């Protein structure tokens, strides 16, 4: 779909999958975030420079929620991630057909939690290296 918005992960966002969440670190501010619910899969797909409509179609095939609900949540999440500077504008890929994962998962609204700076956590953590 031409002129549909697409995004990519910002260069300042380092992330890993931990259990069923994305843990995202803003390398410039040291703030870290966790993204649960369907947010992990949304984050993965947002990083692939797919258009938002292509992501909605993929998620509707993978989760037990309607495309309207998924689209609303995805647009809200993308806006929040952009506000936090974790997403930036991307160019939609030519190949927007993504194979859906096998089976449908229960849909949980994505929830982006900001936890603060890692340095604050490190200063409150006991040193276990002894």
C-alpha cells in the first residue's frame, strides 16, 4: 500500500526478547522499557519496515482479535514509541506479505512500561560478585 506509514527501530533503541516481552533500552538516556501483551510481536514487525496496514493484517491472522482493535492499539503504541524516540520513520518494504505464525494466540493489549534509568537500578543493587 503506497503512502502508508512505516517505521523502523531507532538507532538509540537496543532490545532483546525476554520471555514474552521486549525489553528495550534507550542507549542515549539509559531508560529502559518493557513491552508486553501483543506488543512484543508488534515491536518485532515495526522493526521490519512494514507498513502499518501490513502489520495489522499479519497480527489479525496471528491473534484472536479483530483488525479494528489491533489497528487502534498498534497506532497508539507506534505514537508512544515515537514520542519516546524508540521508533523513527521508515520506508515501506516492497515485499509486505509476511507469513503468519502458525495458530492464533490470545490477544492482550500491548502495554509499554517505562522503568527509569538502568544506573538507578544498578546503584540500588547489591554486589553479588564477592
